[in-house]
C-alpha cells in the first residue's frame, strides 16, 4: 500500500466518509495504481466476508451519530445543553457528512414549513378581513 494512504483512509473512502477533496485524491490514485486498487479490493472483500474491526463496525453503523429526531430538536434548540454540545462537536469538529446532510435537509424543511405557515396565515387573514368588525371605542 502506498505510504500516502493509511488503512483508515481507504476504509473511510469505501464508506464515503471523507471530504470531497480527499475522496477525489484517492480516486485519482486508484486509477493510476493497480496495487492500490488491489489493496482496496482486499479491504472490501474482507468487509463482505464478515471480518470487521470494532472501528469499522462503529463507522459503518454510525454509532456516534445522533438520530434524525435529535438533529431536528437541535435545530429547534430544544435539547439539553450536553446533547446540543455533543451534536455541535460531532457536526462541526468531527465533520460528519451524514449528520450535516440531515441537518441541511431538516433546516430546508423547517424553512419550507415556516413559509407555508406564513402563506396560510395571510390567506386566512385576507379571507376573513371583511368579517372582522371594530368594536366601538377601539
């Protein structure tokens, strides 16, 4: 295996858990180096044969990732401080791509929902404006 890539780099490559630049760098090297490709194929074969390290199991099953419900509560700032701090650490410092993608999706849904609520309220107000009367003295 070339010194430029550690075993953990190649395992993360298989899990698509690296930054895009690093994924592209490994992909480029794989196209040029048959030995590296053979080594990656062996890693993949070992994984499919059921031979796993604790680290591989941890990464594959995303044991450290919060649930989607917890991520939604995080966006709404409805979590205890210790869990919110962990999610901040997990997303910003660790840089978990899966959780970032989930947060982005949930944030988009939240923004969409807020827009729908505002539109609905405006329609209700406009449709009932003629029925509202001012009381005397106001």
